[in-house]
C-alpha cells in the first residue's frame, strides 16, 4: 500500500446509503447466496471511499458474512476495482486494436501529453490517474474514454479531450 | 445518436435512438406479444424448442452452437431450481452489438429470456452485463422494473401460473467472464475462472443447478421467432445460418458501427454499407469474428459471405460478428502485438500453458515489433501458439493462439521484414495517418 496514506484515512465503515444499496443487491440472489453480491458490494464501497482499501474490502466481507479473503480475491481479480489509491478522476483510454485503428492510441498519447503522466500514474496534485483500457465493448465509439468507471465518453477528438479534462476539477 | 437499424433489421427495427427503449414504445412495436402468445395459446415447452430448432438460430456470442439444441439439453421434470443466464459481458475486441440491443431495445432481451425460462422450466434468470457499459446496467434495471410492474416478469405472469424472476448482475472488468462458466463463477461471487467441462452447465451450472447461458443477441432473436415462426426466421438467412445478425464493424471504414443484415450477405455489401474504406485506401486484412478469430487477407474476405459456414470455409470464424477492418496503412506486427498483449493481460492464470504462454507470445511479438526479433522467432511463436491451443480449460488459450498463427501464416513476409530490417514494412508516418483520431462520422 501507498505509504503516504495514513492509518486514519484508511479506516472505513459502510455508510447507510451503501448498506442499503448492498441490501438491494443481496435480494437478487437465492437464500444463502449473499456472496453473489460481493462484486456489487465492492463496487459500492469503492464509490463511497474512492478506492478499495483493505479496510473497505474487509467491511464488505463482514457485511456479507463472508471470509475477508474471498472478497480480497474478487477485488484483486477484476480490473475496475482500485486496490491502490487513485486520483479524483480515473481516466481509462482504450488502446486495443479496434480502437487503435480509429485513433485510440493517439488519443491516449494526447492525454498523456496533456497530463504529463504515463499509464498507471497519478498527477502530483492527485487530480488524475491514467490507465490503459482493455476492450470496453464500444469499439464503434473509438477513441473511447471511461471516467471513474461509469461515465463513457465517445469519439474523443483532441477538442473533446481538452473539454473533458477542463471539466474535471 | 440515431438508431442503427437497416432496412433488413428485425432486432433493431423501428427504434429512435435513446428515446424508445422503454416498455411503452416496446409494446407499441408489438413487444411482449410473443410471451403472450406462448402463455395464452398454450404453447408447450417442446413446441417452443422445436420452433427454435427450426429457426436454425445459432449462438450469437461466438461459438455458433444451435440454440434449440442447447435448450433441449436442459433436464425436463427436474423438481428443483434451474436457471437461464444471459451473457452480456461483451468484451471481445471488436464486438459492440449487444450494447446497442441493451441500449435501444432492452425489453427484447427480457422477453426472450422469459420465453426461454418458460421453455426450459426455469423460474429465475440473470443478465450479466459488462461493467464498462455501466449506463446499460442501470437501464436494464429500469427496464426490469417496468416489466415487473407490467406483470411480464414476477409471479403468475399474465395469470397463467408461470413464475419467472429476472435480475441484472454487473461485471467489473474481466474479459474472461464472457466465458460461460467463468461468468457463472462470477455470479457466484468468485474470481471468474472457467470450470472444467464436463459437467456442462445444463447439468451443473449456476449454484450447481441446471443452467442455460445464451448471448444477448440470441435471446433477442427469440420473440421474433415465436411471433413469425422458426421457418420464417430461417428464411431470412441461409441454410444452417438462420436469421439476421448484427455485425459490429470497426477499424478503417468510413462509418464504423453496428449493421444488422441477413446472414449470407456478401462481405463487399457490408463494406459498402459502412461507407467503404476510409480515405479510399486499399483493404489489407479483416478479422471477421472478433479478435480471437483468425485474420484473413482482404482478397479472401472479399469473396466471403457473412455467415458461419462461409467464414469457416475461408479459414476463420464468424464468432460474435465483430468485423475488424484493416487497410494498407496497417502494420500487422504492431496489430498482433496489441492483441497478444490483451490476451496476456486477460488470461485468468488458471492453466499454465495460457498463463505462461500468452506472456511468451506477447514478449516475442513485442521484440519483433521493436526491432529485436531473431530469425527463429517466427517458428518459436508458431510452436508456442500450438502448445497453448487445445491445452487449456477454456478457449482463451485458443483465442490467444489463433491470431498469432494466422497473422504469421498470412503475413509472414511482413514479420520477416521486421526481423531483418528492424523496422516496419509500412512507414510509421503512413501508419499514424491511417490510424489517426477519426471521429468525422460521429454525431458528436
């Protein structure tokens, strides 16, 4: 873990809204299968905390009454879980082949140039983290960028990248 | 954005962008009439499965397995829970068709799944939706709420004593979960690592219960088949390749996007629908069925029709119908390098040949691309690929091997040039111009 994150900021408890959201997920699965809601639970905890600290993962596991290691395995397997701190805005640019043919790679170069960071790096002010994306299933929208896991931005020209990065304070 | 339908559309017909996905418009388009027909006319599960068999509908996710046959594998008279699962974990590079079904016509999938549930005696279903398309997960949840409120899912549907509950489950960034048993593991709250088969999901699936998993587009085809009959659906395509198919076209065409056309449509006709080659450049190669399908040289592709059998005969796979078009500005070594990186990144790590082999493949293609290739690398690559394919639990190993073998088979001189001259055959500035940021076609 990042040494600069103090013990204090890493303590974590699911808030009421997160618990209610997890309850709604648990209800989708058969009796005794609350573990099926671990993916949603981790997503919800990540949204609350900004990233999945070990404490956040453990809190989800405790809430679902599953072993902490079971939740940890899931958190480290799926790549949209951030098990290390990320900037306020996580920018993911798809550079896979179909996107690259329509400028995905050049869009990623442009974002790197603008932010002054490479993939898997965070700007010194903690504003942006940049990641290289694998297929998002939106190849027709290339260049495609996803912000903080849930906001898809399509057909990202240089002008649209400029506007997006300006907007994200 | 306007709807992606074509004159031949049935799955994407009559849609108006983001405005008409809701149940009110779906019902105006005749939605839920197939489910009503099934329940009110007293169609039996056997009759439904027979109709699906007649339609010659083949799985739209990539394998092309006959859907009716798959459904018939589910045990009858099984007293306990059975599940129907939809695979909307669309992450095969080049594929983005299920996205448009879920975006513009989600109730079609719900109706198809409910009919499937009735035909196979399942009272519960899940739709596993790719995490990266988050808004579609939210939209599907809204569509489910509408369908539940209207009585098309839930208890005692249309008062006919049929119970069917349906829920959405989201992925969170793992290509491997598109593999059906990895997907089941993922719904069970585990890492998405594929299961050894047999037992197949029809006997031991979700939570150990009989389960059928179909692709989004497969379920979406069901209501039309019930409404119009299996024979009519079959007749839209060609023998053994029934129906229309939604193709996702990406790469060097003027209008990348989804195109729903009858199976058996000539490839040049599809290319023309996409506005032809970008900048009028020459077609070099096509991956016709998603990144896992072997690449074909452009001239072979121009003689193909877009259906399972024609593409298989040409030496590739129709797969998910993801057509990746590459023009003469493309460096085949660089293209393969990116795909190999993908498989290395996405290998779940369970089987040694795939976990280790995909890394070998990537590192070797990477060094060839970066001018450090050795003369015997091409044979070693082929050898490593051959030792992955067929030696892993799931098809990801094969999927990593096929591009390597096919790229080298069809474009060997380009790889040899790289090794010998330590640079691309296609000048880098030509590559960059060919693959510059291209958004001119988009309704930005």
